[in-house]
C-alpha cells in the first residue's frame, strides 16, 4: 500500500495546504479518504484521473471534508465519462445517503449518477461497525467531533493496516481503533497553548499513538495556529516512535 496526501490543511485557505483528502493505493487504483475542496485538482497535479477512483470514504459531513464530492459527481455524470466509468462506492456515516440525495436535489440533474455506477454504504454512528470489500476490511468507530463522525481502520488480507482519525478529540473510540496500527493518521489541528474542542494538539496525538503502540504516526489537518509552533517537539513529549509531519503531495509507503 502507498498513500499520497492530497490535502494536509483545514477549512482555512492556504497556498501550500489544501483541505483534507488522502489517496490510498491498495490495488494500484486510488481510494479517497475525505474529499475536501480542490481534491480533484490535487489528483490532476499528480497525474491521477478522477475516473480511476474506486471508493470514497467520508469521515463526517463538514464542508472541508466533503465539498469536492459535488465536483466529483458533476464530472462523473458527463456522458463521455459514464460510458467508460467503472462502478464506485461511497462509504460514510449513517446519513451519507441522504447527504448525497440532498446534494442531487439542490443541483438537480447535474449530479445525477446511475445507481449501477454509484453505490452508497452507511456505517453505524452509535457503535463499532465493519464492512468487507475486495482485498480488505474496514472497521469504524464513532469519535468525538461532530454528530456522526467516524474514524476508520483498514485491514488488508496481506496483514497490513492503517487508521485514519478524521477529525477527533482524545476519546475512547480512536484509542481502541488505533491499537497496534502500522500507520496511525491523526489530525493535529491546534497548538498546546490553545487546544480546541473536537480536535487534537500535538501532545494529545502523541499520547494516542503511544498508548496504542502505533508503529508510525502521521500528523495532518494543521490550522495556522499549530503551524506557527514546533509541532514535532510538542508531539515528542508523548511519542517516541516514527513521526511524520504531513504536507501536500507527500508520498508514504505503508
């Protein structure tokens, strides 16, 4: 497996950090985890066409994690794309079906995609859930951010795994999901001096990785306030393992 960070930032526009999205390659085709504004352009920058996407995971419904779903559906329904498009799946919290339906209602026919092309799967938002897909399974747990927020753990048949937190604060859900992860991907929104509800500071992210015995920790989703501090130094107060500070278009082998 390999990972490419498409967006390591937040809702705050920065010239060098796009909104949240990651591409994971498990069978040489990209699976997206969140699809913030500008995701499709970031894919184009690295030479990956949007019509190769086989799966999109949505962690929660905030615009900085979902806005380019509009763009994705709009370009997908183009007849020239649909004629050659393989089916794709969108997986997210309970409510994702209504979310997509409401977008289609707002934009009318411009987001209509035939059901034989687009499948939508929902995961429970009140307890752990699991789904099996070709070559891997996904486990999810509710986390503390906004209503219906989920974190995901991917386990491949080859024995590799990674965990993606989405947006979260320190909570039991992310701790349990992260146990013995090969790669733990955590948000790190705010600095130690100004922690924010529903988000993590560097030392909190480090403590999760340490308690979970994560082999490798990747931090993303930095607000400008966090970027103005020494994120690595603060994280090292609680975590001594391999640490990666995410940036746009960074490539990582899992």
